[in-house]
């Protein structure tokens, strides 16, 4: 998701569904990727935000059926241009399923 120089602090909300999660390997990591000019050559750098979350932390472990879940966190773009928000989610097929449904940015 592209960010621009008009965005400082913002709230990220990820809505999704989980079904039959077991184990703790279902998670999402959140990073910012920035384009930086280095001697006339543009380079992309990835910065971890420390705001990763586990789907098992926002799901009810006693519910095996599909459930709707949300995770909200606050991030800072520092009003920088050329930035992209990177959301990378994963699980393994034998440990249940997760699906990202909607991503909201509020600033």
C-alpha cells in the first residue's frame, strides 16, 4: 500500500477470517519499504515496524469454525515520500486457514 508525504502517524486495521487454527505459526509481519536515492541510483530499503501479530492471538481457540477477526495498530510514516506499507501474512495448510479481507488506513 503506497504511503505519501502527507501521512505521519496513522492507524492500520486488518480485518480477516480464521478457521481451525492450531499452533502458533499463523502471523502477519508489517514493514515499511522506502525508496532512497543513493548517488543518483534509487534503492529500496525495508524497515521492520515491530508490529507483527499472530492470528491465534486475535482468534478464539475454542471455535473451530470460521470467525471474523480484526487487528489494529498505530504506525508512523514520518511524512516521508516514496514509502510503501508491506503486510506479509502466512500459515501452513495443516494448521488451519487465515484470509485477509479488508485493510484500512486512518490518518
